[in-house]
């Protein structure tokens, strides 16, 4: 079945450690996105990539980094520079030039203590 | 900066009631307005609206866009407990190839049996 997967579902880290969240899709979509969701707030865009080996910062990119070496994969690294990393992270993908068809993964809940 | 505001923030109704969720936006220009349903974890796509005054319908859900007054509504009739979720509204920018969406804060709908 085609879809988008994120792992792990829950992640716990100590403050000061970098952590990488996985996002994989087998939908042959060109575009991929990372969002962050906090209580009482809408989804906020962290990074997005429209094509392999290219990505752009979203609205809240500080403290995060991404790579897009393969079409299927768009991992997100939460670095120690991110001041408030505890959140629910959602990855999405969409066919090229059709961003309304955003297919979302199940999400990763990251807790940093 | 584009802004999307949803109201109410939360709503609790009894099963069988009809609800109307509101989405207003301050966006100079956009390609489409989108509604998503988020239950448990990842949002799922509901509607895309591009033209003013044309109702989109899917079962008990319907939505309409008013470009003059800059708002959209999502109606759910004969609500069921399975309708309990956060409903997100988003606007898609007009620039071809720009894949970013601007989301509202969402409306949390709770249906009491």
C-alpha cells in the first residue's frame, strides 16, 4: 500500500542532544514537508522540499535541519539549538504542483527533558 | 503576513446536532482554501474550495467559500461521535510552485453521545 510513514511514534531525549525524526513516502511525490504542532496552535511549517537535493526554510526553521538525498526520504533533525523542542511533529508529502493534496504521516511526539 | 483565524476554538454538542465551523482569513491572494479533519494524530483532507458561492458536499459535511467577505464555513449535519476531531482550515498561496499552506489554529469539536 502507498503511504507516508514516520518513526518512531514516541521519542524521548535529554536536553542538549540532537535527534533525527524519520519520514518516508512511497507515493512518488515530489514535495515533502515538516510541520510542528503545539497545543492551541495550528500547524507551523518547519522546512519543505520540492525536489531532491533542494529544500527551503519554513516559518520556524531555527534549531532544525533537514536533508533530501532521496525522493522517498525527508529526515528532520532537531538540534540542541531548538529552544522548545517538545512537540508533535508531522511530515507530509504532495504531488508536484498540487499542494492541496497533502498526505500526512502519523506523526512523532518528541519529548525533551 | 497571511493570517487564518478559526472560530470557535472549541465546541461541544450532542449527537444529532448540526454544527457550523468558521474560518476567516486575511490573505491578499490565494489559490484555494482547504479543510482538514484531525483526529488522534494526522490531519486528513476534506475539501478544497476555489470559487466563491459554490458548495462542496461530502455526506453530512459541506463547505462553502465567500471570497467577498473573506470567510469559509464547514457544516456538519446530524453529528455523530465519530465527528469528534480538530478541524483545520488552511489557505494555499497562488504562486505556482510555492507549496506552502497557512493553517488556522483549528476548532476542537466534541460530540456527546
